[in-house]
C-alpha cells in the first residue's frame, strides 16, 4: 500500500494517478470509519464499566448510608445552611461596599450614576415639605385668629 502511494505522489503515469485518486477517498473513508468505530466502542465499554462500578458502589454504600442517615442528613442540612449563609454574607458585604463607594463618590462631588435622580428626588421632597409646613402654619394662624 505504501509503495503504491509513493508511486502516486512520485508522479507516475496517468493510469497510476487516476487509480490512486479513486482509492485514496475510499481508504480515507475506511480509515475514518475504523477509527470512529474503535473510539466509539471503547467509550461504550468504558461507560458500561462505569455504570457497573456505580451500581456496585451503590449496592455496597446503601446499607452504610441507611445506618448513618440520622447523622448524615442533619450534617448535610447544616453544611447547606452554612454555605448559604456564607454566600449570602458575601453578597450582602459586596452590596454594602458598593453602596458605601457610591455614597463616598456622591458626597465628594464625583457625580456617580443615579446622582441626578437623587438630587431631583431630594428637591421634590424639600418642596413638598415646604408646602406642608406652609399649610400647617396657615392652619395654625387661622386657629389662633378664631
């Protein structure tokens, strides 16, 4: 096969080149098929071995898990709660740091995102407070006059 391939590459006659081009795609297809079948078969065997190992491990571990379940289940719940607590604590810590960073930027005049909305809300709140104060003062003056 190698000698025939060399003859094709070496530039033999037209007859040799024509036969080589016809046989090469078939050879490549056959080689790809054999490689794919070998890889697929070996992966199928490995997956079967892993499945068998898993079944055997579960068969052996089930009595142990049943015996120790009064200890393992609360331990698993405690670990899950601790992990959730640490994750929540970290998330809230990051949120607090970002809020403090935003407040620092706002108070130092660096104009962080959303500062315009805060200033607008502050102005509206101050205006409403002034209106309520004036209305209350007007009612007090009316009550004292009568």
